[in-house]
C-alpha cells in the first residue's frame, strides 16, 4: 500500500532524499522549438538545484533566452526556472564552490578556476518522482510547487 496522503513538505523531502547531495542530471533547454539535452553536475541546497556552466556555452545562451528547463536523473524529473546567479566565486558564502569541491573534486579541480563559470539556480515548479513501495509496486508522486499540492498515483493500478 502506498501513502496517498503525503504532505507537500514530505514529498519534497522524498525528492531531495532520492537526489542526495549531488547528481549528474540530464538538463533539457529549448529555444524556438530547438531542444538540447546534456549532462550537468548538480548540487542541492536551499530547496533548489544548482549547477555551474561557462557563460559562453550554447546551453547558457538558451537559458538566457528561455529560463524554462527540465532536469532528470533516474526516477526524478524536475521542471523549473533557471536563473543566472553570476560568477560561481561571487556567491555569498561560496556554498556551491565548497560543496562542489567536496562532492565533485575532479571536476572542481579541472574547471572551477575559470572566470567565465557562472552559477545557475533552478527553482522547481513541478516534479515527477517514480518509486516503489516495500512490496515492489511502482508509484508516482507529482509535486506542484506553485500551489504546494501533491498527487500520488499507484502505477500498477493504472495498468488494470
């Protein structure tokens, strides 16, 4: 049995627990019906998703023209809005830089010293989570951040 009465706060906690401290996620961007997908190294804090990118990359140009993005890892899909927070090294408290160094040392050591590396903050708007219960039955959790609502659907029931 799946708990269909999960609160918004509990659903968000499930999402961030599934994601952990960092993940390599597929990022989708689109401008004028031209869609691109590529992997980005993401960190999670302040109930948001953060990644860095070079301000001269094509994905960055797309983000500036259309901030609507989607990120996906395993059974977690996040739809949200991306915001350029400026140079990574200018973030107050340098939270991203410290966490990036801790969890993604190889990439940090190679690329974090660029003066063109900007921090992108993604604010979730809608999230779809796939999971299984203790009996291995699949279900989905839909989290709407705009109205703080949650819908839980048992996938196996949908197949009947």
